[in-house]
C-alpha cells in the first residue's frame, strides 16, 4: 500500500502536492509522500482548488459532490477525500 493514499470503506483519501499555473492539468507522478498534480488554473480566489476537485472527480469517475478538500485550502500540500470510487489511485500514475 502506498503512503500517498488510503482507503477506508467507501472513502478514498489522497495526499496531493499541487502545482497551480501549469500549462495543462495532469498527474505528474509522485512527489515524496504525495501524488503531484499540475493544474492549469491560477492560484487565485480558490480557482485552483475548484479545478483540482473537478479533475479528481473526473479522474475517479464520481460526481463533484463526492470529492471533498479536507486539508490545505491555502497550501500546495492538500488532502482530498473521494467517496464511492471503485478506481485504484495507482491507475492515475500509469
């Protein structure tokens, strides 16, 4: 099991390192104990967080309401919880 995510019943918790203001939104592999995600959105007025949650929802095949930012609203280091996804997080690194 990886250090950057854990599954507890129906809830999947991811530890992320986010880089806003990138050319495009994509998974950029692992960054220490976190999955690195580049975001095309600027870090302005919560836009990067919004874009991140949408990207995670799409990537894991769940509606946006099932993705929650648990920690790191103002930080590059974030913790996100996803409810009801059957997808394994490693698939994003493939």
